[in-house]
């Protein structure tokens, strides 16, 4: 059982500073000058209190790719970044396309204790795009899967996509699409545009993303089902989602922190830390997705945390793997790109990084407001400081961060998962009590 905590002087969203008492894993009281004998006191003066962050798009790599990450190391990275829950993508080995695999992932997350791990099931068997996976069995398993994705691969066959959308309606599920036309992106190495032409690298055109999104929102409308668009990255994609929402289609979309901040100009140095799928886009796209997140067209920020061993990145550009780690840096990047620019308030950050991803994923007891009686999942963030992001900030197995050496604002001082401190005074708690 977690210890009793009294957090003093925290800045609550839309409210005065207050004390928060946590007992038996829940918020027991909120007020002024709270005290309980024997409680651990945390001085939160100057800290913003956020609901524990929820990431709808994390690659934890276990089972099968433990050289890159494990569920233990990945959830430690999550806690360091202020996350109390992560949704684990299914591109593991074996693929998470059966009840057995998703229940294994759930159990490993429970054993680790740093964050709630909610498995995402594959849409198709082996993520091969040929036939539907055991969606119903995963949904009725102990893992209670509600999000299904072949992320890393597009569900390209429109008939299979339609059948998947129809199938998940019965239990309130959602299909999370990796929008990438594979025929338009064969051999692609970066965003198609001026920079790719100058560097002589094969381009990944924006239309390859936008055409799949356009098709899928129409399928979702036809079927009357929920669609979620993963890692949206182009101005045209924002326009399509905006149109679909005005039409009343039940679609949600996410943007990654790196697509809010970084552009394809960084590829000029051939540093493979900047190689990602979808690729870093133009400055115009960055500004468009920021605007889309600010006006609610884009619903959430999701990290697409994608760890790789160093040998998969420390090589020539064409041979390097796609992906970046992002759990430890996500909140700080959103702070820089959205809060410091005046596009979001901290209450908006709580919405796009906690309450809405939990709602989309049907994850009970997460993303809840900081109120008496609610589960004690909290992040206490110091928005007044900044620092150079370094490998010391990374707590997973891989170091393929695009932010190394970059000055970022803010610092996660405390992360509380179910009443248990996982980050204490800016340091990861190395051993959690049983």
C-alpha cells in the first residue's frame, strides 16, 4: 500500500495554490494547511500540478526486442517524463495479435509498477494486412484492449479497414491508423520537398499520408465507427481532419512532440537521430499542426516513443532505423512549442496529454481531474527552469533522442502513480515498494 503524502502549495489548474493529501492511492483531501501525522510532506511551491500524463502511442518492444527496450525500462522512462499510463504498440515478436500476448504485456507492466501499461492489439494477423487478428478475444481478455493498430504499417486494403471498423463497434473500440500509402513511399528516406531534392534522397510525399486519411474518414463515416489517426504530420492532413469533424465524423488525431518542433532542415547533417516515420516535415507543416492542436482539430499529443539500439542509428542515413525516443522529453517539448508560444495554457496541456488520450483509449481511472476521491495519478512540473537535455535525462535502454544537446524548458519534479512516488525531487525512484 502506498504511503500517505501531503503535497503543499501546488498550483492547481484554474485555481489557487493548494495542498493535496493522498492516501490509499487516492486523493483524500484538497485545501489549505493540510496535515496528517506521519505523512510524507512534498513541498510543491512553484510547481504546476497536472493529472498524470497518458501516452496513446508508445513502443515498449517487449516481447522480442528487449535490446531496444523492455516494459520495465520503458515505463521507467515514462515515469521520468511525467507519464502514469502508456499504450503499448503491438509491433513486438510475437506480434500482439492474440489475447495471450496482450495479457503478458499487461502483467509485465503491473510487475514493473512505474506506469499503467495498456496494450494495443494488432488489426491484422502478424501486422501483415491480410486478415483480421483476434480483435474480439483481445477485447474480452484481462487486458480489455480497446485500441487496435498495425502501426509501422498502414492497413492499406480498404476492405480489411472497413471490416476492422465494423468489428470494433460492438465493444466501443477504435482503429488507430498509420496513414502511409506504401506504394507512394517505396524507398522513401525523408520528407519530399526542397531539402530532399537538394540532398538527393528519396522523398516521402505529404499526399501519401493525406490520401489514406481522406479514405479512412469516409470509411469511418460510412460504417459509423471510431477512427484515430496516428502521428499526423502535414498541413493537408490537418485540413482533412478539420473537414471531417465539421461533417460529424467520429475521428480523432494525434501529433508527436517532434512534429511540433523539428523540421526537415535538420536532415542536412545526415544525423540519423532525425530519421523518423512519418518524416520531419517543412516549417509550414510544423506551424499548421501547432495551429491544429491549438484549435482542437488535433486532439492529443502522443510520443511515438521508438527506441533503437545505438548500432541501428550510428550508421549511414539510408541504413538507419526510423524512430526517436520521446517519453522523457515530451512534456518539455510541448512546453516549448505550445505553451511558451502562447498557443496552449496548462489546462490545455492536461487535456491533450492526459484526459483526452485516456478517453480515446477507454482507460478508466486515468486522465481524471485532480479532485477528492479520484485516483492519485499526478505530475508535478517546474515550468520556471530550463536545462540542456542529455543522456542523463534518459532512463530507457536506448538513447536515440533528437533533443540531446538542446536546451529545453521545464523539469518533472514528481510523478505519482496510484499514490506511489515514481519520480522524487527530479530523480527516478530506483526501487518501488511492493
